[in-house]
């Protein structure tokens, strides 16, 4: 319970209203858990954008979120277009396969 007697689960909705976060009609208000997901994806995207060693930093994000291992943090990641583009940009180019129609022989 908060000092005002509100259940803690209701506090994010109150804070969201005070922060100017509008809830579209027919949608539920953001939850604390939603903010954790957003934080995780935003952090990961920023690391990719900054050229950081994302694999080396994942344990830091995991610990910050209170997880015991990075595997527990993977569930927080959502495939946003920017994140996918940044991650794909780090992949090596596909090998050229001449005479096989682009398929490995």
C-alpha cells in the first residue's frame, strides 16, 4: 500500500496520468511491467546504436532488472524495426554462391 492507501498496482496508472501518458480508448493503462519491457528494449537499441558490445553488456542489464541471468532478460525484448535493423547491420554479408542460384552447394 502507498502512503495514501492506494494499492501499489494502481500507482503506475496515477503516475502515467501525471506524466501525460494518455491511454487510448479501449486500451489498458501501462503497467510497471510494460515500462520494464520498454526500458530493456530502449537500452538494447541504444547499445546497438552506440556500437557497444551488446553480448558483453547483457549481464549488466539483466542484473539491473533484478534477473539472475541474461536468459531471464531475453523475454523482455521486443523486435522493434529499429532494433532489428541495427542487429541485422552487424551480421556478416551472405556468402556469394556462384552457379547454385544463391544456395549453398
